[in-house]
C-alpha cells in the first residue's frame, strides 16, 4: 500500500509539473502572438499611404535623429541649431528629451552593424509599433504581479489594441510617447516586483527604468508623484514592511541622481515642486523605519520613551525641511510649478495666464464621446476591475487602484493624458475579465454532468493526502490503546474526518457557483463585448488614426482624393528659395518647414519663447504695412499660411487666428481680441469688423479667393467672405498649392526713399519740413 501511495503521489507531482510547463510554454506563445498583433495593427498607415513621418513634432525628432546618426553623440549634445527661432537659435542637446532619439539611433546602428541597411526614416517610422509590442509585454508582467497569469495575458491583448495608445503609436508617429508608455509601464512593473520580493536587484533595475522614462518624456513626473502617494498610503493604512522601504528608498536616491544627468532636467530634479512629494515621503518612510527598528529592540516601556524622542526629532526635521521648501517655492512666481503642471492642478490656469498652452488642441479637456472613442468598452469594465482588486487587497492591487484613480482625473483635465489612462484601464479590464471568466467557467464545469465527475475526482485527489494521513494516525492510536474497540460509534468517528475535507471544499466551491444558464449567457455576452472592442479597435487603427496629417484624403462619389499640398509647398520652398532665407508661419508648421524644406524659421513647435511667438501673432493680426515692418525687422523673406476654405480643411490658420490674437495681445496690449469680434462672435463674412477684414492673416488667406468660384464661398466657415477683392501692396504671392491649402507670399523690397525725396523736394525748405513732419521710421517692436 505504501509503495502504491508513493507511486500515486509521484505521478500526481509529475502531472502537475507537466501541466505547469505546458502552461508556461502556452503563455509564452500567446505573448508572442500579442506582440505580433500590437505591431501589425499599427501598420495600416504604411499599407494605405506610404512610409512617412506623421504629424508635426515627429519631424523635429526625425531631424534630430538624422543629425545624431550622421555626427555622433558628442556633436548631438553640443548642437546649436541656427535654423530655428531666428535670430535666437536653440541648443538642441540641452532642451530635448533624448530617449526617443537615442533609442532609434541605437536601433539604426544595430541594424546596420548586422548588415541590414535600413534608412533612418524607416527606423523612425517603425519604432513606435515595435515599442507597442514591448509595452504589451510589460503590461503582462505588471498585471501578473497583481492578479496572476490569466489577468496578465488578458490585459496585454487589450493594451495591444486600445485606440488611445494606437493614436500615438501608429507607424510614422515618431513622438516621445512612442517609447515613454513602455517605460512608464515597465517602471511600474519593477516597482511592484520589488514590492513583492524585497529584492535590491529589482530596485536597482527600477531606478534604471525610471531614468529611461526621464530621458523619454516629461510625463515622468507622474511616476515620481504616484509612487510616493502609494508609499504614503501603505504607511497610513499600516502596511509598512521592509519590502516597501527597499522598493522606494533606492528609487528616490538613485533615480533622482540619474534624472539630474539628463540635460533638459538637470537640477530641476531637486529644485521644482513636482519632485518635492518624493522627498517628503522619503523622510517619512525613514522615520517609520526607525520607529519599527526601535520597537524591535526595546522593551515596551523604553519604546514609549524612545518613541517620544523620535517623534519630536522627526517633527523638527520635517518642519525644517518644509521651511526650506517653502522658502525655495516662495521665491518662484509660479511657486515652483511649471506652467503645464499648474494647468493640470488648476484646469483654468492655462486659459487665464498661458494662452500658448491652451491653444494646443491636445491640451483641451476631453468630451465624453472621446472616452468611448479611445477606451471604448473598457470604461464599463474598469469599475469591475477595481472591485476585483479589493478581494483580496494587497500592496500591488492598491497601487493599480491608485493608478487608475489618478489617471482618470488627469485624463479629464487634458485629452493628451488619455494616453496615461489607457494602460490603467487595460490592467483593470484584464483583471475584471479574467476574474469573470474564472467564475463563469468554474460554474459551468462544476454543474455539467460530463465534467462534474472530473471535478469531484480532482477534489478527491486534492484531499487524498490529508485523508491517508488521518487514517494512518488513527490506526497508530488504535494499536496503542485497544484493538477490540470496533463499535458503530467509533466507526462513525473514524469516518467523519474522511468526509469533512470533501464537504468543506464542496461548500466553498458551491458558494462561488452561479446557475448554469446564467454562466453561459454571461460568457456569451463577454465574448460579444470583446468582439465589439476588437472591431472598434481595428476600425480606429485603420481609419481614425492611420491618416498622416501631412497627406490628407477625402472620399467622394468620384472616388478617393489625395491632398498632398504640404509636401508640395515644402518642396517648392526647398527648390525655389535661397538656403539662408527665413520663412515666417504660425508655430504649428515650424518643425515641418525646417525638416522638409531645410529653411530657417522664426518660431516652431517647441514654444519655449512666448514673446517671439507673440511677435509673429501680432504681425498676423496687424494691418499689412505694420506686419511688413515686423517681418522685415526679423529678416523674413517669405510668409507661409495654411488655408482650408477651398477644400474644407478645418485646421487652417483662419480657425487658429483668435489664438494668434490672444497670444499676441498678451505681450503687446494694442492687440485686443474684441476688435476682431462682432458682438462677441468670430465672423469672416460681410459682418466682420474692419480690423478683421484688414489684418494680414485675412488678406493672405483670401487673396484671389474670389477667382475660384466667383462667390468666394468658404467651405469651412460655410459663408461668403466679407472682402472679396483684396489688393496687396507690401506682399506678393509667389506660390499656391494645387488645392489652395498652403499659400506662400514674399515680402516686397522697401521703396527707394531717396528717389521719392528727390521728386518731392523742389526746395530746401520743403524738404526740411517734410523730414520734420515724417521723422525717422522706426520699428515699433
């Protein structure tokens, strides 16, 4: 019997190990498929259009990557770009987050080292899809630490298709978020891993991952504030442990030192208010650790005395640190916070004080439909995931709950931060779906006749060892006392221990069992919900987020129309202007003009100098002569405007014009927004104000527009323009693209004032009076 039992036990262990190994191999295969899915679903833009860089900011990143691969890392750090922000220029190495550029440059170098001769542009186009696969795998690791393998796989496949993340990681979207979201999730995973294991090795890796996040995106401040909030939550709720200390203390010290090495961050890692929460919690956790240490080595009476001393000293140190922080913060007009951080804490701050931030469309608050568009059915699964995290509540599950709560708030302030909400929503939805499928499938398995025997057998196998052990112990006891006691009562008592484990396990299972019909219907509904999510995600990837902004398309009854006006205009600038010519436009088009036309621009998308942007906005808002004087003082040769009135392109300069007025009026008070409004309404028709009809932007946009259809009907504003016959005296049209989307004008040279004076001055006295009356011409700006 003993040999048979040992053989059965060994067979059960072997079967369990085989199942475990098979499960690991299957999970690895599923993860590979998820990576392929995450990469391939983002290739619609390349398949439908071509391999091209999207949007505006990616063109600057592409240009910087080209410089890095051509000139090397040291020239990159010391690069002074004289083709932007003329005549100021820009120090690229000290004002850019280098993570994306260094990552793509390293990929290009590795591929070329392996004799795979890909161009820099191709590597830049496919960097975002590659890192979306990495982000899916990081989501699996993070969710696995919270709720197991099943929840991790579900969360990973959801993240691979979530539209919010697809919008910033399609092929060609070469922006910082392409690698930053992976760094964000991976940093959180290493923090949770350290919290669960207490390993200093993972704590060191966590600091390195945080350093990569700092290199990649300014959103790293979300990490350095969320983790201290979780540590403080654990301390307040009595969940302090040495593992919590190991997970947090090395991150603050090593992570801050590494963050200070990034030139764009520098001493801001210790001098700005965004980082002060981490230092304050760092002090608190050391006080708590000291208290727990003293409690372990002292008697209760001595502990109370030492506790009073430690608390008093801790309060004194905290007060001193707070006083220093208050002194540092009070010296700053914004109390140590950056403008973007203040706009997150106070959603009305940007619209009141920094219109340049409020003018960006992705900095606007989202609407309710945008939530359904970007996370779709996940919005309904997140509450279920939060409930599942509380049963049972652990340090890891409390962290993801805090993550989802904070990300929901920030996504409600700024639509761009929907990107931070997406991983949290995917994690919560993965946990909810995994728990739901676990309950429903177990209920079906327990109640189906064909599977119920197997479930009972499994339950019997699970309790067989304890039953055999109980029988052996009972037999030994009966031999020692008396072998003759074999009454019915003793037999019943001997049978009771055998029946109790089975009945308890069955009762416990039955408490979690739902009716068979309910379980089947629920699984079908979840499958339909998942199918709807897949269809929506594929549509979003193929239609909503795949079109590059530089190449536009339109579907009509005639078929597909392609509008390639932007590249047409930049190619004209590149081939028909001098290399040193300066081009003025609104800041949205600065990066593209520099990268594609290789011409010097006055302002670009970096928006670091509000006064310079306000000068351009003032010129666009001024009458033609005053605008010419401003542009001439900046050595501008060409002015580029984007106009969508002919083809119905809504993101043109006329729709952005009020922001030019607001930004310009914030620096130059003579520009007043009410002068451009008729009874509070923004109009371009016959009811428009004279100031609006005579400003430079109106003239450059609608010059010769009446020649298109004879009525000058604006298809974006849905009205006929107010001033149809426009004459230009200081600017001349040099190029207009095929669909009139981009129009380029050249500044006329100044008139020969000597000849004019000679004609008018017939006498010496008259010339003197003329010079006294006119006086010297000065640039008012």
